[in-house]
C-alpha cells in the first residue's frame, strides 16, 4: 500500500490547497466531561446525557455508560459505534462517562486528491497548527481505502480497569468506504486529563458502521481543521470518581496501550 504524498508534493499542496475558512470567528471552546484517567481506572458510568452534550457542542467523541461502544458526533448528530462494528443514532437520554465536544468552526481546509496515510494527514495539520500547546479539532469527509477500528464491548460491574479488558476488544477493517472521520489533537501536557496526541473515530457514509480508529488510508477527501485554546472540564461528583486513582504510576503507558 504505497503512499503517493511526497515531502515536496505535500509542501506544494499546502501552498495551493490549505485554505483559511474564516479570519474571525467566535471563541472556540472544548467541553469535556470527566477525565481520561478516570475512564482508565474503571469509572464507566456518568450522568451526562447525549442531550447535555449537544448543548455544549455539535461535534465530538467519547463513549457511553458501561463502556458500551464509541461515541461520535458531528453536524449535531450523535451516533453509537458498537462492539459488533455497527452504528446507530444515539438516544438523547443515553449517558456518557467521558466525552469531548465543541462547536466545530474550522479555520483551514485541505483537499486530498491522492492516497494519503494517517501520518500524511497529521503532517498537514502539524505544519499549519505548529504549536502543540493548543487543541486542534479535525474532520475528514471522503473515501477511505481502508480504516482499521476497534470498539470495547459493554462492561458489567464490578468494572475492571480499561487496560485489563483490551483482549476483549474486537477489531474491524472497512475497505473502500466513504465516511466521516472526527477527531482531536490534544497537547502532550494533557495526557491523563485527555488523550495526548491524535484521537479519532470513524463512521461510514450510510451511518451503519464505524469505531475508534487504529489506522487508516485516505483515498481522497476534504480535511477541515482548526486550533482551539479554551477548555472547560466538568468533573463528576459520584463515589466512583471521587475514589478513583487518577494519577497511577503507569498513566502514560496505560493510555497509549488502550488508545493505540
């Protein structure tokens, strides 16, 4: 599976096709419910509903109570990506233990007319939003040569920490599908609060399948993205969260093991 995006052509495309969409826009804010370190510890139940999340943004990702699938949101629509690889609209009353939302107002647009790897896509973003000290929201609408995903199955109490259930996660490969990729790039200093680096979810154009992205190859499509410099975190008040160990010695290793 060769990559057709060379260093030279990538630089040329940046000059030619990365388009600033808006010089001025309203303040961009990321809303986050709970912490990634709480999810790692096994805090899989929250009181934040899908309806609550949509009041905080029209775009984002996360998970559902009992770790029952991945959450992906865009265009004010929220979907549940399930452990069998399927997808379905989320109900307003469904609850989430961890989610990240924003009102998506991208600054930049880049058209990929030839095959690009995940690294190629990230390189375009990193060359435009050069500081790792801000968040970045990104979306790709296009056709994917392949997308590898995983989704952790629904859990039952007593909950095990997330690293212990990795062996239970099914993986899927979508080939030649059109769809939407929704994601965030999070600063390294936020590891544990969120997931440092790139965190992306995928859903097919027919909204029938998707999951948490492990890797992908984009065939062609449009990338839109922009930096975000404000963060609001809503911390839970329930017993599970208050008693959780949110700063374990292996925090960085644990997050990398469950997100990679």
